[in-house]
C-alpha cells in the first residue's frame, strides 16, 4: 500500500516599490544639462526617471499593491506648487554619495510625506527615523579619486543655487522598480490625485 502526501506551495511574487512625485517632462533638458557637469564622476540617473521619493517601501508581496494603493488614495493633503532648485549632496558635498536637486517649499513636501507615512503605518510600514529631506536624485557616486571628489564638491557648490523650474504637485505615484544591469526600470502601479 502506497501513501501519498500532497504538498501545496504558494508562490508569492515580491516587487520593489516606492511612492514618489515625478518631475515634469519640461525639466528634462535642464536636468540633462546639469548632469553633464557630473559625467565621469558619478553614475547618471536617466532624466525621465528623476523623481522625489516620498517613501521607499522596499520589497513587498505583489498582492499587497491594492491595499497600499487604497491607503494612499485616502490622503488628505492639498495640491501645492513647488520649485525645484539647487544642487546638493548626501551625506555632504565633500563626500557625495548621492547628488540631487532640492525643492522649495520643503514644508509642503514634509507634510505630504508625513501624510503618506500615517496612511501606511496601519499596513505595517515603519516610519523613517531620520528627518525627511525632499530631493530628486540625479546622480550616484561610487569610488572616485580624491581629485575627482574635490572637483565634484566644487561643481556642487557652483550649482547650489541653480533654478530648475516650478511644478504643480497634484499627483503621487506608487511605483515598481525592477533592477537590471542597465539600471532600474520604473512602472507606475497607481496614481493618486491630491
């Protein structure tokens, strides 16, 4: 007599996600021009992918996307006008790892970020421990020489007051990020109008 055991495996698809505000297409030429000053010293983000991340969610089960979308659909933040301006760096210009475009007014983005955090907390997403600094990353720095670091810091200083443009912040997006050898590919999963 044979005995069979039926084993059921559930496949859970995991996707990498974040919530962001896209920069307008009209900023692309200016961003591209600024990026030219950083070629050779940093890995450049495609201009059409430059965005302001409100919350990085990380790897989540694909089945949770609808719950996340529903949660952020309940945002009570009003649309606002913001200015993209100034080049900066994390952790600091003399040791840049991330080079970004800043925003103004920061307070409006900070309120939007706090609202996103509060809507996602019931789903188990932890709040950020560090203060939120709204920014749009356009380059990442890996290993460079001391002279390249000095050149990079000088370029950041020279562009610290550059003006990119004004934008209406009235849509946030839940996005999927697929990492490939050629760089990340972003796909919008849900748009939420403020």
